[in-house]
C-alpha cells in the first residue's frame, strides 16, 4: 500500500495498469523502468531478492502481493502470532508502538481478517507494559455501555505518554550526605541527653570502680578499655542517604528499611490494600 502511494506521488502508478493507446512504447518502457527503480529502492535487500526475476513494475507488485498479502493459512498464522506477541517495552516510544500495531492490523485486513473497533482498542490496552496497569484500570473502570473506540483509547494513551514524559523531565533528584561521628551513633540518645545535662561537681564523689575520690565511674582511668571498645567505635564515618523524587515513580526510603512508601500503586505487584499499621 505504501509503495503504491509512493508511485502515485511520483505520477508512476499508471504502469500498474494497461498501457494507454496514445502512449508510445518507448515512453511506456521509460515510466516502467522508473517505477521499478522506485519499488526496488523501497525494499530491504532480503525482500528484493524475491522479485529479481520480475521485469515490470506490475509484475513486481503482484509478486509482493502473493508473498505478503496472499490470504493463505501460513500468512494468517504468522500475522496473528505477531499481533499477540506485540508488547510495548518500557522506554519504547508510544507512537512507534501504536504505528507498529496499526501496521499489523492493516496486514491482517489485507488477508481477510478484520477486528471491530472495540477489539482493536482492547488489543492496544493489553499490549501496554505492567507499569501502565494503573492507567489501564482507570480506563476500563470508566468505560460506558458503548464500550471503547480505538481512536479514544489511542488519544488517551498518547496523552498519558506526554504527561509521563513531562513529569520525568521535570523531576528532581536530591542527594543528602550527613556526616556524623561513629561513637555518637554507638552511644545513642543516652550521650545526647548527657551532653545537654548539667555538669556535676565530682570533687566529693567516690568512684565505684577504684574507690578513689574525685571522679565518676565512667571517668575512671582504670576503666576496662575493652568494654569501651565493645560499646562503641570512635572512628569517623559517613552516613549516606539518597532520595530520588519523581511524580511518576517516587520512593521514600530509610536506611533501616523499616518502611518503603510510594504514591504509585500501579508499580507494585500483588498489592493488598488494608489497615495494617498502628
């Protein structure tokens, strides 16, 4: 079909019919050679090998039709298999995917297999990846008694693709690096409370460890160093927290992995909705 349109654009489609009586044989042969050149240049090499024996543009078109548009059982099985295996991959252009699906449906129509408009719309929805499950659920839930139309579903999918790409481009990723002392992390909130507390006079205090006066047990110079090492490390360490924000797929995570949260429920599999918290 596209080759015929190309021949029409170049005023060469006349060679697909019979030679006009008023046209000379030389002019007819010249047009036919131009048409053959246009057709062959439009084909890939592996397809062009199938029409090497043809000597006219009309013969080439008939050969191509017999190979790819003949309503044989083999062609029908091949096209149906291609249709059911067509799935859009994440990151693929939605426009290219819809064009590919339309191409398969057009070839099926040429071999006598026609799907009604609603079935074509359902085929488009079912070919979308799992990341579109939320959109599919929203569309199917809002379906009226008249069902779907391919044009409506196509426009909805294209609009959603534009929204997702715009959101992805405007999303910001932030990385926060928090530097802390390892010994602070080891001692916990006890040391923080102690640092804020009042400084006590230890001049009259007797140490429980060595029984000497003038210091507390935790200040004792004879305190077992091995215990201190076990309680915490005084080495400097970096705590790295990364938070990536996106209006489409946004996760908020903490280093302890106690909770993970997202506003995109369609990104989850086997999601069970309920009140499981406090």
